């Protein structure tokens, strides 16, 4: 049975876990039809077939990385009970197709149609969401830096700020709450996809009754859930578990070989696949897999780079964890359920009604050389091979409070990774929790979500204090009257990125000009030359964006590396002052949703229009509505959900997503949560079935 609350959020009730999985699949297919089909096409490397040549970069990578084959391999390795559960979910999707419930405006606008799913397709969808979520694209960037500027330049970009980080989660024990039971809160930050990457849902059957956030196209609630007696939440652990190997290939008597640590060896796979292209001739892609992994791109030395990752090596993703996770009744149950998780590697906070809180890292991190974490390594080097062992990941009990914010302390540090997010957010959340003191409630948690204090403002302020004075050891030279006035205005600012703040807007203009000045400096300007990789990796290889991400490190070490940081800051003051803009931060910092149709202009179909929406917060704020200084002030990445899980009474919990429950443009709940999300509001988690409306489809 399907019920809905006033926000259109589906509440599903089945007679068994299998029936419920079927119902969840049916609902995902009906509510998010275009979204899940798009992910299926991506998993199969068939977007160009349906949407034109703009899909070729992704499809080429998908085929070469063997996403579909890995999904099939991982499905085959599942235990029979999990296979039946996942298959029931797919049966629901296919039932929706048979019942005519998979119509969507995007299909009509593009002249496409959905098709039946395979039992392994949900695993492919999950891989699509996360294969670029880890660290291997950062290794392409470091390789570009080393090749272009020399290995000695790597420390300038060896930062506590890898691309695409920003999630928060925190828990407080009963001794700090007004009910005596724990509270668990947070907000995952990902690309602001439209419709949202997470779907609010309730899954209830005799075995369990859980509210949480699902990936449309994937059964269960892998990341965020409240089962009544226990709740869980994840953040990206920033672990390094993917490696790139420099392969040397040759043909010997017609057989393709790769040079491994024991000499030349036949590759595991060598075949061609044809990618159909709408409106154009098919394109043939060569698929090669060595003993290290599938070849996914070329290298600077003329060789090729293979990708090695745990799911491909072990034939497991961790889906066998998902059904036990729904059945969890304690924090210990959550930890036990996730013991077999593989990737992506997550920091997990779990709490229960009895007051227990567990903090642990879940996933698979291979034991191997530290050098593997930095750049592509030689496939023939014995010292860079995986040993077959796995890192023992940290786990602990929480006495009072815990904070996970992609930081080094929560992610396991050198044990698991190379780079983590700056500690700004973690420190700020902890400070806010300590300041709130005992007696905290859901409203206390909600206020923390909204904190827009810029974490790296003190370091930038110190730089501005040094700018433009001849008597300083480090100087950008004397400033013009207008530039000096802007500097003084900024020095009087409190560092809060509030949407209505004109000073925050002026700061953003200066910061962007500063980043561009640094990126164009003689030392760094060569990084603008092409790196030679697929356009798919462009976001990770944009030098202006990378300078923006590395700003903290450049402030600390740039002068020693030969950058005139103060001169760039002074130049940026002149540029920003000359622009004479009085726009507030919210005028510049607006939500920039990403809809798949925007990536396929050949179809002629227009993506849905979203009202202009001003945002507070920014990169380095707890309210991490991220921008890319020097590239854009708009936010295309931010909190894709916010939640407060109340362990004393689940009906006291709150949540929100950026857009709405529906994936259908024009539906009343397609954008119904956007104004509240932008304002920092949360909506109640409805638990009383009598407050819901039953939906019939007979």
C-alpha cells in the first residue's frame, strides 16, 4: 500500500520485506521515472544512443570502466536472500512499466522511452553515483601538476580540501538533550541534481518500519535512516581506495599483453564495443582490462592508465548490508550490518533509544604503498601492487558528542586517506554544540545547519591586513583609494556569508579575482594547458577551480613556492573595486540545479526552470552551499538533504530536501520544498498512518 504525507512523500507498507521492496521499486519508477532511467542508461553506457553524441564521453568511460559488468559480477556474488530482495525491487520497477506508470515529460520531449530493468541494474545505478566519488580523478590532477610544473609543485596542491567534499553529521548523547535520548543530525552535500539524488521515503513491513533517504533506483536506505529504536547517518570518509596504474601494452603473436611485476602477461579482456549514437554513426570503443583493472584513460608517457577498485577486485559492493540495516534495532546492529560494506568508504554515526552512540568507518581500503595514494603508479612495480590485505578501520563509542565533516580526525587520517576536508566545519560544529550546552532539542540541531561563518576568513583577513602597505615585509604595493576603501570595508566584516550581506558579496568578488590572479601567475599559468584526458574529467582538471580549492594551502605556503600572494591579493582588490558592484551575496549566490537535459542540447529539450533562489553559506561554511571561486558564485553543490533524527520519539524528527518529493516537472511537489530548504526550515517526519492519504492505482 502507498500513502503520502502533505508533502507528497511516499510511505510504503507491505506484508513482507520482499513485497515492500517490490513496492519501493514501483514507487521509484512512478515518481522518478526519467531520473532512474537516465541512471540506467549511464550504467550501461547508452546515453548517446538515446540522447546524442554529447553522451559519448560518459559512455566511453562507462564501457571502458566496465560498470555494467562489475554490477553483474557483484549481483551474482550476493547471497540468495539479498538477490531475491533486489530482484523484487526490480520487479516493482518493471511492473510500473507494464502498468503504464513510467511516463515522464522528459521522455516525451526527447522522443525516448523507458525499458525493462535487469536484476543487477540497481547495482549499476549505485556504481554510477559513486565511481567518480572517490579519489582517482584527483590523481589525474596531481599527475598534471607534476608533469607540467614538476613534482616539487605538488605540495602547493597537497591540501586539506579535495574536490567535492562538504557533508556534515553530528550526534549528541542523552546527557546533552532535553529528553535524555540522543539526537543525530546532519546534511549530505552532493551535486544539486534535479530531481534530487535522495528521495524521502518510509518503508514499513512486519520486520521493520524505517524513514529515511533512498537513492531512486536502489533498494533500501543505504545512507540515512531512522528505524524507531535506532538511526544512522553517513559522511564521505575521504578514504583513498582507488588506484591508477601506468600500463605498458604490446601485441605478441596477436595477443595483447601488459607488463606486470612478473613480466609480460595476457590482458584479461581485449574487445571492442559499439556505442550507438542518436543521429550519428556508431562509435567503436576498445575495452581492455589488465590484471590491475580496466584501462580508463591515457597517460602522459604515451601509455595507458588502468583503474583498480575494491568492488571490481572483490566482486562485492556491500548490498548484502542493506536489508540487515533496515532491521537494525540498536547502534550495534547498524555497525554489524555495515561490517561487509565495500564502497564508497563512509564515516558512520549510529545512535539508539537506549543511549548508545557508535562512530565508525565502513568500507574496504586496500593495504598498499603510500605512493599509490598520490599519483598513478607503475604496473610493473612490485612495491605498488595490492597486498591482498585490507586496512582495519577505526570504530569507537561516543560519550557526549561526535562530529563528522569529512575531516582527517573522523575519517581515519593517514590510516585511510591522503587528503581530507579542512577542519573548519568540524571545529565550528563542535563549538556550536558545546556552546548550546545541555538541554538541546531538534531546534538546536536545526540552527547548526544554518551557520554561515566562513571557516577560512581569518587567514584571508590576515592577508588583507598585510595588503598595500609599503612598510610590511610582504606587500602587494600601495593601493588606489577605491581599493583601499574596499580592503577597509572587508576588514570590518564579520565573515558571515549571509545572503543579504553586501559586504559578503564584495568579499566574493575580491576572492574570485584573487583566485584568477593566482591561477594566471607565471608559476601556475602553465597548468591551463590541456591535460590530455577525456572532457569527463574536466571538473577535476580546471586550474582556476583547483587554485580555489587549494586557497588555504596557497595562503600558507605560496610565498615559499615563489608565488607573490600579496601582490595577487592587491591586484584583486583593484579589480573588485573597479567593478563597483553593490550586489549582495545572495544576488550572486543562487541555486544552480543540474538537470540531465542540460548536458544533451542536441535533443532540443529544455530542462525544467527553477525560480531564482538566493542562498546563504558557501564553501568552508557549515552551511556548505558551495561555490567555485574564480569560476562561479552560483551553488551547484550543497545540502541535498537535512535531517534531525530524534531517538526519544521519531515523530519529533525533521527533514528537508532541496526541491521536492516528485520527480515530475509541473507536479505540485516537484519544487514544493525549495523555499523552505533555502530558508533553512525543516518539515516534520510524519509517523502516524492516520495523518497520511492512501493512494490507489487500481
